[in-house]
C-alpha cells in the first residue's frame, strides 16, 4: 500500500474496498456520502463502498477542490454545474 501511494500522482487516492486496493483519479469522483458506518464514493456510472470515515476523506481531499457541504456529504466542486438555495423559516 505504501509503495502504491508513492508511485501514484497527487491527483489520485488509494482506497481499500471489498478487500481490494483501488487507485482512484480525483477528477472521476462526483461526491462522497456517509451512511451509517460506510462511505460511498459516487462516480458517473458507479459507486464504491468503503469502511473509511468521511472525516479522513475530508482532510485528504480538501486541497483538491472537495468541500464538505453537510456532515454526510463531500462534493467535488469541479463537478458542480449549478445549484440553488432554498430557505424556509
């Protein structure tokens, strides 16, 4: 694992899921969501489930344009096309 981390570039992360190590290009990630004790990484056409805390992802991904918009979500701001704010009192 340490070797893979040293040879990959800075635009990738190493994630363990289903007893496998996955090298993930950060630009491929749309957002991350935590549900119970699992974190789900959402891509365009698939989802990867891992047992890593969302806080650890937040620390690692923040320098690369990812923002924690809710306690359960981290969003890749490069993937945002539009957004709307709704306020109710």
